C-alpha cells in the first residue's frame, strides 16, 4: 500500500536537498494547518483537504448520465460493501480538469475518468502517474488486451489506469435532410460541403478537428504530410460551420433542435439521441476516430483504496450496468465475459475484442504535436 | 469620552480600514502579483512551467496581430453593448425616476429580478428565443411572415443581445440614481422660461444625468469587455473575445504563463479606463448606485 502523505514527500525532498530547512518547516506547518492538525478554522476543511485518506476516495468524471451510472451502479454498492466513501466530482472537459489537477495539492484528486490515450500521456508527462498493483485488480484480466497495451507502452509496462470503455467520434447527421447514401458517398468531406453551409457543426477541440482535416484531405491522421492542407480544410469547415460545440449536451441540443444537420459526434451521445426518437444517423467513415476512456489513478492517491474501487468497477455486472447507462461499450473482452444484448447493440461495439477495426490517436505522434497544433487551432478557430 | 479627531488618534482610520485592506490584499493584490510573476515564466512541451524571468510571453502578446485584432473586436463588442444599453436603458430609468406610482420600490425590485437567475441560464435562454425552433421563429412562421426558420443565433449580434440582457440593469440603476437626484424645480424653471418639454430635457435633465450615464457606461463596458461565457454560448466560430483567449491559453493549451500575460493586458487596459474615469468623473456616482 502506498499511502503517500504530503509530509513524507516533503521529508523526501528535504533529505534529497531539494528544500532548505526553513522552507521545509514552513511547508510542514502549512500542511499541518491544511490538514487541520493545528485546529482553528481550517480544521473544518480537513475532510476536503484529505480526500486521499483511506476512508474515502475522490472520483471525477464527465457528469450527466455517465456520473449517474457510476453513482448508481458502482459507487453506492462499493461504499456499502467496503465502507469507503466515494467523493463524486465532475468536470466539463479534460483540459479544464487537468488545469485543476495541476493547481491542486498531491492527493486532492484521486481517480479520473480520462478520455483517450492522449490524456494518459499528458498526465504521465506531468509526473502525475502511478504504478498500479495489478494483483489487487484481478478483474483486469477480463479487459481487452489491446486497450491495456497502448497504456503500458507509455508507462514502461506498468499501468496508472485501467481501460474502462471505448467509443468513436464519427459522423452524426439528420436523416430528414441527409440520406444514408449521400453520407456514405461524401464521408468526412460532408463537413466541408458548401451545400450545408450554416448547418454544419463540429467539436471545438483541436485533435478532432485535425483528425477530420486529415481525412478530408486524404491523409493518414497518424502521419500527416501536408499540414497546410489540413489547416485549410479546418478553415473551410470553420467558415461553413454554424458553431463549434463544447459538450455532449450541446451536441445533442444542436442536433435535436435542428440547428445543425451534420457534425462529428460521440457514439454514446448519438445513441442517446436515437433512443429519444430523433432520426439521427451515425456513420463511421473510412479512418473514423476511435478512442478509449480509462480510470486514471493520480499520483499521491491512497493506492489500495483506489485499486479496490477499480476492481469493483471492473466487475462484469457493474461495468455492464455502467455501459448500458452511458451508451459506451465496456473495456471487457467479449470473448472472456458474457455481455448483454444491449451492450452488443451499442455503436462502436467490437465483438472480436481486438478493436482492429478502429483507429486511435498514436500517442507519441499526437503528444509531440500538442503545443504547436493546439495553439494554431486556437487561432484558426477564431478566424485566422 | 475618546476624541474622534483623527489628529488625536492617527492610527484609528487604519485600524478601521484594516479588515477591508486585508481582504483586498489577500483576494486581489496577492493573486495579481502571482499572475504577474507567472507571466514571465515559460511553458514546456509537456505542460510543465519553467520559472524564471522571460519576456517571451509579453513579446508575443504585444507584437502578434492576432491578439491585437481580438482585442479590437472585444472593444467593439463592449462599445456596441454599452451604447445599446444606454439607449435602451434611459427610458425605463427616466420612467422609474419620474413616475408618481406609489410602488416605485416594486419597479426597482423588478429591475433586480434577473439577478435571481444564473447568468449562464439567462444567456442560454436566448437559444430558446432565437433558435431555429425558438419562440421568434415559431411565431414568424405561424403568422406567415417566413416560410423557413431564420438563422438568428451564433453571430456577433446575438453576443451583443446576450450582453445587453445581462448588463442593462446595471445601466438602468446608475441612470435612475442620477435622474432621481435631479431637482425637479430646475425642469419646472426651464419650462416656465419657455422651454418645450424636449428642450427642458435636452438642456437640463440630460446634462445633469450624464454622471449616471458615464457610471453605467463604465460598468457595462468593463463587464462586457471581460466577458467569456456569452461569446461561448451565443457566438459563432469566429466571435471569440479576449477572455476566451485567456481561457484557451490556460485551460486548453495549459499555457498558464501566456494566459497570465493575456489576462494582465486586459486588466491593465480596463484598469486604465477606470483610472481615467475616476480622474475625470469620480467613482462616487457608481457608489451611489449600489446604495
């Protein structure tokens, strides 16, 4: 068990010579006040300040139906079984959440429902990763190997997260205005079709825009050769688009209200729209984008408690219930675990358990471009 | 009995002011100092920050036309919003200030009513009003004026509409305070000397209400120029304002040093405006509006 305490890390840094004595004592005092050991007004904050104590674990996710599924099917039964409380937080986006983690004290945030391998690499790059004791997570054996391998390659063979679900970001379109045949014929280029000017949407996120820009210019998104052409395609899309959406709720609203007829969209959200009776089609174009989500344990967390929660969340009945709640297939290997018919009917579901039909961001390639491309997209997005 | 003369107890004003000064120091001065220090740091490729004294961020912000253009667009949106607030807000402020209606307090309460609802919800309500299936489009189609829904959302005009909706009460309150304080005998005197109603308004009421107009304009302009939610919710792809650049730098790009430099630019610009206002008009008018 690795219940890393703040003062132990300070002591390590002091012993290593990274802190002078005065700073060390000052930080110990500050840590003591924050932990409430000195009493006073801060003691009331002790519970929040010590979310990493073994009697509770903080979990942050995407909110909405996803959080509801977690709460109902995972956290409440887990607390009932173990006595460990789950402090349930939400975030609006991975970038916003990373900014909060970056500004926090170690141990303040414990487990996060992160999107894609890209974030896994970013957290590792910021020295926020841990090394899970896989013996404490026997249900990991049921998880699709391909999803694990890509994470292991980042963190030298160990895992700082367990893969939890996967999905696609493909083309969502209103069948009242766009036929299935037209969608198949035009593929990703329908997002830059002037015929739909003012009725096109798009996620205002640089990776997705660049990925689709690459598809629209006939390039491999994981090995773009003509970046200028991609930026031109992104500009073309921007000029034709009504709006960049920023959340799943906004995506659903724009499609449901017919403000836009076509956009790329998240498979689970589109499924939710279809379930509500909207005639929204969903098409995976050649080279369409797949992604996985993982439950990432952040450095400084109470590892044993986190590992126990992860193992609990990977229990087939829990993972399946969550998958049905959030409309994304679980990371469980269908060749090892019997999945429900509802899960098998979800968009992006791969019955083979290999995920060979999906295309994922290549982490070294995309993470090496992050600083440059995210900044450039910020400008292109605003009219440049 | 202790003397109240400050000369007898020179430390008394500072003692009385100390809670406010402490709050300002802790909640304003120190955070701004942190931001100032951060603006000289650099961001690495992994998102980690490198401490030091580097002028790169400032050089980029001050020389790159991208930031200048967005700043000019921001100032234009803030200016347009302020002018519309002034034009639209004067009439209700004049009415409330001059009405003989005995429940005047109720009218003022109505002005405050929007503040009981979240700013984000109020902003999003325009989607249900101006959207393709919103109230306006449904009404236009129902009466036969349009055959198809009009695309009214997600452009700079809807950003201005959202900002006017948010800021109008600030303008009306400031104007009301100013108009209410005008001695009605002055208007009566002007009328008795031969002025028409319009002339009396133009020569007496309007000039005397200018301090309120200036105070309301300052508030509206500063708040509009610093807004971030409205262009995000009601703007199109190219309607970003300066605060959205700060958000992008800090949240999306994890570039806190650049975001700090950008936020300081906005702070200095708007702070300068407030200083100019204080120099030529004085802050007392704004203080009156808030009671």
